[in-house]
C-alpha cells in the first residue's frame, strides 16, 4: 500500500494524553489536518484527580481528556481509538502509520506522545494501590495525605531525598530501608534532625482495610501503621514506535542512580529523525500534566513552522522552474481537452 492509497494528514499524533491533545489543538487551530490516535492507556488513570493544573485543579483525569478531545474536534481535528503497530518513513517524504487491526494512514509529520510506564517494586498489594495511597509525587498527591502517617519505601539511594521531601506534608514520616543501600552517618543525622523514623528490614506486603492502606508489613510479620506509602518506580518511556523509526532511548540518572529512560529531543520536541517530534513523559520523565500539555503546545507550533518552511521552499521552486510539474499538468490537460473536441 502506498501513501496515495490511504488517508493523508498534515500531522498524525500518537498518544491522546495532555501532551498529544495540546499539540493537536495547536495544530488544528493552525488549520492543519490532524489525526490523534489514542490507545486508551493514560498513565494517570489510577489517580482520582489532576493537580497543579491551573483552572482544572482537582478534575478527574478522564474528564480532562474528554474536554481536550472535544476542543480538538471543535477545530476539525480527528480522534481515533487504536494502537499504532508501526510507522515507516516514505521515500517521497512523510510516514505511513499502521494501526493494529485497523486502517493505515499517512502523515507529513509525526508527534509521538506515548508517555511512560511506571515499573513498580514487586511487593504484594502495591500495584493495586498505585495512584491512590501508594504514591510517588508529593506535588501531585502530598496535599491529599497531609498530616497522615506516611511511609517511604526505599529502593535506591534517592530514598533519603524522598523522605525529606515528603516531610514537608507531614510530621509523621517513616523511611523503610527495604532494599536501599545502608545509610551514611550524615544521612541518619539529617533524617533524625527532621524526626523521620528509620525502619530496617525488607517490606513483604501491605495491609488494607475498607480499601484503604492501613500498614506496611515487614519480614518477620511486624506491621507499621501507615495511611500512605511513597516510592520511586523506574520510569520507562513507551518508545517502541520510536525505536522502530531509528531512535534510541537515553538513560536518565539522578544522583548517580538510574531512574528511567526517555527519548532525547531539542527544546521544541524535535528528534534526530527528521519529521518526528516527541512531547510529554516520553521525552521528559519529570513532566506533570500541565508540563506535558505545555510541551505539546511547543511541539505543535514547531511542527507547523516546519511545514510552513517546507511549503514555502516548494512554492519558491515552482515559481523559479521554467516548466514546473504544475505547468506540465495544465498543458497536458489543455492538449487532451483539444483532442477530445477534434481540434
């Protein structure tokens, strides 16, 4: 199948979260033909509310996405539910985008906003409570568990930093060392100065009652009462589509500790593959919802500018050509028209 045999768009956006919809809205308002393909797996689906998003504070994630889809559609953008199996570059320019069990579409540019996957510690009961009372970001969830007994599940050298950070929201913070390296004397002093308790030993499970976290269970059976548990997952970009286009993931470190992988891009989201942009968590592991939305707007504006530059180059080439392809078509049509009329 060739690009001429499929529906073609100026831009196909892969991923319909805050970044993808914001990019699509920017492009649709720029009078571009835009298709958003969304697999329906938003990272923040377990969360009850969106926070620190100005004018949308406390909105349910599903409501925010529904409002975004409606706004994109109001400007002529199209939304399609589906999973993109592959994308390939065309020799003549642009891309073919192949959907699993669905149609194939063509695009002059791609904006990929597929987000990331939170790889959680393998502790029974933890994944089921993720995004509710097992948390990772105090700016997203700290207010909701303020003054509650909060636990910090240590899985690496960033645990002390995390415990000190969460201490801003509660005076009752306990650090569970679990699988983290032994604490230094300096780290123990800083934790003690902030009245943060330290519990040795591995965590083997969580306790819950009436669908609420009540405690953290240790090897040996001891249970420490907690109402919230913070941990740092590994953040892995959903980059299969991008690696198929020749892009490689980059490992991100913090304090000498690997926290995840992402796709490198310039400040506008442009990747090293011409015609491909990224935005949101696939490119920035630390982006919250509002940051991902802003990145989508920047990428959308950059894509529109890139398309304008290409269209201008073509227009100049046609104007300079002594006998352009457009002129050739006009002459051919005129000659054929004369012949049809016996002239």
